[in-house]
């Protein structure tokens, strides 16, 4: 076996987009990201949220069982803003969404929703309470639909916390009015939909409860490029037309930062870098590690 020269070495994909000369391990990405971490003040986070945070996380310690994943994490995002969380695998990105929605264990810290009616501490609420009372909806990763149910029945399931089944049906009709693509397939089994249509259904099902805050986990995962663009157009409409606040985890870091008002880089359960999405796109260190160079 002969040694490869640098000129002969094949290019390999980097962190989901672009190309680099060699594959960087998760451990090395984590090490390098930790090395460029910045001191971030609460004042900086508040400023990114226009000093009017809709969602505030303070000194959050959370994880699973006895394992702590997030360590004294702070987060701020304003009403009708979008925040994209990026970082290496195992950094705690999805754990943040799980903590906000009540899917994991919170050891200490607080999660608050601020509105014109005051501050609502939702830290210890159950997922059902957060959806029905606090207006927080979680849009899971792919394959969360009920494939043997029709598109219409899937939407009705999104309103399972409504007081009456008829209310869920009425809310589903509003979704069909908004998305012709789903309306044309309302009687089709969800399992026969294309990948993009399934993602649209997953997003739409979360809208049946008319939430104010959307937690979106990997919206582009498993989708063809044309469907990725469609999904982000839908999210843009939900934020900028309907005024939804969006917190997302996105494996396509470039696409996520292009979309989001704010970007956070997570490393080992802590906030390493925070800034406007556009600014992080221009950050050469972030680019090298997460944007393909």
C-alpha cells in the first residue's frame, strides 16, 4: 500500500455541506469549537432578542436520568424571531428543545415565556400543558406521522387537546385553506406522501393548536433540495406573516443560519458563540467547522 499525497487525497464532505480535505472527527470539531468559544453576556443575548425576549432560559441544567447534558445554559429569543442551534453531534442542541417542551429532566434553572399578559414560568409544566396552556409546539424529526391514517385524520390528531373533536376539525380546515397541497390529498393515506409533503403535514399538524412558539427539530433531514427550500419557505411564512417564534435545530448549518435571525453554536452542553445568523455565516472559524470551509 502506498501513502497518499495531499494532491491525491479525495475530498470528503465536511459538516453536512461543502467539502474539506479530510474528515474531522466529532471529537476534533468539539475541541476546535471549544477553542474559539467566546465570553457571552446576558446583555448580548438580550440585545440579539431586541431586549424583549419572548422565550428566556436562565442557568438551565438539564439532561436524561442522572446525566447532565446542558450546563448553566442561557437563551433568549424575541417574539416572531427565529433562532438556529448548531454544533457538533452531542453538543446538546436537541436537548434544549426537549427541555423547553418537557421531554427530559431539568435539574435546575428556569424556562419563561414572556407576553403582554406577563411572565409565565413553564419550567415544570408537562408537554400537554406547554402545548395547551403556554402555546409551545414541538415539530419532531421525520417519520412522526401516522402512515395508515389519512392526511385529514393526521391533522385531527394534532388537536387532541381541544375541548371538542369538532374544534380540531375546524382548525384542520384552516390548515387546508392555507395549504392547497395538503387539501388535494386530504383523503390519501399519509404513508403515500412524498418526503416534502410529509414534512408539510408534520408542520401543519402542530399548527392545529395555534401555538405561538414552534420548536423545530431538523426540518431538512432526509429531504431533497427542492423540498428543503419549500419547508424553509413555509417556516419563513409562519415567522414573518403569522408571527410565530421559532427555535430550531438544523443539521444543514448554512441553511439554518441563512434562515434564522439569531444563531447559537453549542459545544458540550454550553453556549460557545452567539450572534446574528448573517454574522455567523461570515465568521471564518464557524465556517471552517460547520459550513464546509
